[in-house]
C-alpha cells in the first residue's frame, strides 16, 4: 500500500517505501553509515566477484558501523549483511537496533547473515566487531520489514519511490486537498464530484466510482477527512459523506442532516489542525465572509465583525494560511497579500491579532552625532514620529529604535549612553505582512515556509526575533469612556508586565484611532513603568509599541484619573 498520496490540481502521485530501507546500501563510506572505532577500505572483491565489498578494520574494542533508519508502526524488522572474515577470531555481531546485537559465527567464506526484532521509531542497524584489530569483508546491507530477508535490492539516496498515476480514469482536474478513508484515497473535481481509488491501491481508479453534490449544485473547492467523514467544501455549501460500503459506484453516502450552507471563499484559507478544520467561509445570502471552524459537523464562526470587514474588502487573489502549535497556544494564520494584512487567531485565548514583519526601506541615512540622551543629528532624514529604524556604527546606540521628537535635522531614539560623534547610519523599516506560505510540524518542531524562496524556519519560544530583525510588538487597548461622554482627566497610565532592560513607547487616541498623540517612552526596568499628565478626554484608547530582540510580555494597562 502506498505510504503517501501526492497531487497537483491536474496530476496525482503516490509514494511507496522501497523494500530496502537502508540508503547507500552498498556504499559504506557514505555519511549515512556512521563508523565508530573502525576504518573502511573500498574496492574489495564482493560475493559475485565484483569490487563492491569493503574491508572493515576494528581500531578499538566494540567497533561498529551503523545506519539510522526511521520506521513507522511497530513491526518485525530484519537486517541482513554479507560478511566474510579476513583476520582475527573475535566475536562478530549483527545489530538490528543500537544496544541490541546478535552474535554470528562468521567464517572465511561469504555468507549472508541476518537477524530481526520488533522495532519502531528510529533504529540503528549494522555490524559490530568485538575485538580491536579484527577485520572482516562486508557487502550489500539490507533493512526491511519481516523476519526473513528477501532478495537483495540495492538502494542509493532515497528510501521511497514516487510514481505518477497513469490510470486514464484518474480525474484530470481536481481541487485542493485529498482524503484517505478505509483504505481508499479520495479527490474532488471542480464540479463537486468525489472520486475514489481502488482498495489499497492508489494507482487504480474507476471512472464510475464517484459521488456528486447532494444539496447545492455549486463548485468544489477543498476536500478533507474530518473524523470518520469525508468533508467536501464547496463554493456555497459544505457536505459530509461516510463509508456506506456501497457495492457499486462510490462507497460513500451523504451524512443526512449534516450539510450546511456555508461554503469556502478561498481554497488557500483551509487548515486541517488540532482535530478540526478552519476556513474562510461565505454564504449566498449576502452576509459576506467570516472565519469558521468545524464543531462536530457544524460551523462555528470565530472571526469578529472587525475581522470580517477586512476579509470582505480583499480580492482574495493572493491568500496564504498556516497553523502552528507554540507552547500551549494553537494558532491559525491567514495572510491577505493584496490588503497587506496577516491575521492570527489564538485558540487558547480566543483572540485575534495582526502579525507583521519588518521590511527595510533600503535607504541609509548618515548619522553625524548622537547625544547621551539619544538625540540623533541626521540632515533631512525625513523620518516621522513612530518610525522604526535600525541604527549602526554608533557603538552604544546600535540596535532597533522608534523615532520620536522629530525636527528637520534631528530625531530622538529612546536610549541613553555615551555621546557619539563621527559617522553612523540608520535605516528605516516598515511593518509588512507576515511572509509565511505554509507550515508543518515534525518531531515536535514547528516549521514555517517562506513565501519567496521556500526556506524553512522554526517557530521558537526562545528566539525573540525574525530571521532579519526584531519583532515589532504593538498592542491596542479597548476604548474607555467611563460610561459617560462627559469630559474627564487622566493623571497617569501604568504598564503592568515583565521588568526588562528596555523601553516601550506609548501613545493615545481620542478619536477612535484616526489620530494619535506623539509617542512617549515607558521605562520597563523600573518598579512603576508609567507616563503622567495625560490631559482631558471623553473617550480614549492606547497603543503600546515595543521593538527589540527581547521577550516582551504585558499583562495590563492601569489608568488613574477623574
């Protein structure tokens, strides 16, 4: 049975594990084989008279030559190796897993020795020579499922083969997503028909083995497995199917009363994660787009009215989505490239946020002087209050800063040190959308793929920066009016959070985020991180900005006034 089904929208492939799961199975000098306390000499006469054998010489006691093999399931695994003694009389062992060695009576003639055990996970298989100075000839290693070795099959760099499906009945045009249920693979066509493979055979398809749309004659968008169902997301509806073991045609039948009239607005918004499916949904009745998750076979809306406004304003020409598990937080990410927005939903806190990424303007400004109080001289710099800049060449002030107190030829960075004179530089950075195309998780590590070149990055809880710079952490408070529109005065606002050696910037808005006051610095290292004399207002909200390669955690913003 194929181990993995791969597809594009027009072509299907299946991946099968080769019989021999050793790679470089006859090239023991390849780094896939790890020698310990031994040397290897190639070009030796093999069992068929060729020169593919190696001499293995023990340079210390208990010399080993092992290869790691990752296996799935808990099955019998058999390892075999052709061995011929050259010198010495010490014990020779076959290793089927690290620490598990089976003694073999190796002679001066070529014999294929083997042993097996029940193994899972990653095992280390190969050979061990007990006595220093002993030598053996080795050739043609094989690691495979079972208890008895089969005919030797050489293997080079890949444990798998990928084969294109050539069956003429495989649908030539399919939607995103595929599903596996009860030994069969399923794909969906743009007209909403769901086709199935033969039982335990991804290469075989029948043009009559399909089931069509049941409640809405709309187009197919995305196909997935959900619980024990096949979930078909279409343009204006979603349907569920179960294995009814039908004797002819499709084995699937619709799950009665499970379908709902919420479709999928973008195939690229769908994420199968944490036992559910999250997607950008839409309806025919004009209520627009929202983000939904499956709760059983029912759609739960998780987006807010504000998020929906963003979704409905975008053309959806370029959409990316991803998911990540970071600590105890399960995240769903959605990027709308045309709108320049990356949204993130935290299932733990049930809150939405914006993710941004600092992008260089590419314009370098010369700095000629910096005072101890962080006033920078830079002729006609063009910066504005709140701009993010990277300063370099000033020794004490190098790093990420937020611009405040701007004049034509000066600006202030919130830092203190020793006055600098000479020639430094600064580069403006702006916040852009989060450049992640897709994600996956393997062996407890969260990998994220960059949209431009496919590079993989790790989502970490201990690295407080993006791969090119700091993270701009920006938080906005709810609007506060004290339950009345009457004028009020505010004496101070205090930021409650971690005490770290850093400066945050705080500003307020009194007109529903249309305009802001200038940024004011908040020292995060002192006992009370606060700003004072905040004036009069009727309704106010705050914005906090922190830019530095450091952990920044804020718990609350406490205000005082009357």
